C-alpha cells in the first residue's frame, strides 16, 4: 500500500537549501543571466530534432539497402533519446523558457518520441523529484517483480541474475512506454488523484495518450513499412532497433544517478516521515558522473549533473556546470555529501555491482541509511 503522504523533516539541515538558493540566485543576478535556456538551447533543440527527422526522411527516400536503412534507424534512436533528455525534459520542468506556452510546446515533444508528456510530469516531476529513492513513492525504482532496484524491496530468486538481464530490460524502456506503461500509469494516477495535480480529466488525458500513440505509430511504423525503398520487415526491424537503443540510453543515464552504492534509499516511518530535509535527501540519493565530458554532457542534457538537476529542476540544464561549483562548495560548508563519479564507466561499473548485490543479498550493509 502506498502511503498517502510523506513528510520530510525540517530540522535536518534545512538551512542548507536556503543558503544554497541564495547563492545560486546571486550567481544569476551578478552575471545578469536568465535561469532559462538561451540561443545555445535553441541550437541544441534544432540539432536533436534533425538527428531524429533527417535519418527518418532518408529511410523513406534514399536508403535502398537493408544495412543503410538499419544504420539510419540507429541514428534516429540517438535523436529520439536526445529529444527526451535534452529538449522535452527542460520543457516539462518549465525550465526551457520563461514563457509557459513555449515550455508546454517543448514538453509535448515527449509524445513525438512515443511517450506521454502528462505521465512524464506526474512520474518524474511529482513523484521522482519529490520522493527520490523513497520506498513505495518513487516509481523510477519500482519496476515490479522483474528487478530489485532498492534494498527495501523483496528479493526474489530470479534477481540473482539481474545484473545480466538488466541491460536487456533497460532496452525495453521506450517500447514499454509505447505499448503498455502509459495506459496503466494514467489509470493508476487517476485512482491516486494525481491527475488533479495537472488539472486534467481522466477521459481527456486518456484520449490524448491514445491519439498521440496512434500518430506516432503511423509516422514511425506504418509509413516506413509502406513507403521505404527496403522490404517492409526491414522497417519493422529498424523500428525495434530504434526502441532498443534509445531505451537503453535513457535507462542507463537515469539509473547511474540514483541506483548506486552511495544512495541510502530512505523508508518513511508509519506516519510517513523521513528523517531528512527534502534537499538533503536529494544529496544522499543522487550522484553526478563524468562532469568533464563535454560532448556527453551536451548530448544527455546535463543529466550527468544530476545533483544540480534535482536541487534546481526549474533551471535550464545549460547552467548546471557553473552551478555545480556553488552546490559542491555549499554542501561542503554544511558537511553534507556531494557524490560525483569522474567518468561514465566508473559509475556504470558501480551500478552493475550494486545490481548484483541487490540480486544476491537481502541486506547490503553499506546501504544502511546514513543519516538516520
């Protein structure tokens, strides 16, 4: 049973976030810059959409050999994941532009890549960002019986192989969104009263999801199967290839920030209290990776600066690199952790190691709640 409400305790380092906000606001004021996107963000948006649509049009027109068609489908997947991480993400957080209408439009790109902007805002903004790694509240770490992503979940016999099969399941992420998850989620959110947070009725929400899925299927499945120069089944294989690659990229980028050995996966007590301030919980359950990898950072929409993103989701990701210096210094001043992996692969290795431990051990000593 999911708790109706979870409270973060205010007495645990609540001053940290007040001070941090003051310093970050001051950074924008002193440098006279907006916390929203700028021209570089517009350029990036055009690049990501081009990475998605240019290979798509080439598939329909000039790709007359199977290998060329499949190669182009793989490139399309990079654009699909790129739009998810670098474009719609900021839009749905209201961080892309100071104009709400622009954010709504950019956020709607989630539907353009097979997802649902509405479900995304509820799962990601409301549940994941508020209750990061909190037992039975954060849908991102609750994938049912298939995997154990938190020490607070029941360990099943099959989990001992999860560090092998996880990578295949990760590849199914967007596929799952498209065929199954968005429908189940909207029904669940309706039951839990979460649609009210977005001021939308169930029937309208369901219709939008259904129509956008049909349009997506027509664009990326039906049209290529009919009009592409290659055999219809090559287009079908290409569609699956695109889903697998983009699903894998998105899953791995999200997992490396939270399902790692430094996280502490808090469990609320009977009355729904967590012994940490909200911002402090973010520090305990989030990690950065590869902060110096410029191209990676550009492509993943600054999601390698996940600590900054969690503390300031309403600030456009192009500012994270600069803000990270302020966040790190403030965390140090308050004697709080600031987790960051030097490279993508060290984070990946730690994530894989934790998957193995979660699959083979009921209790993982190093994951004891640090601040409880």
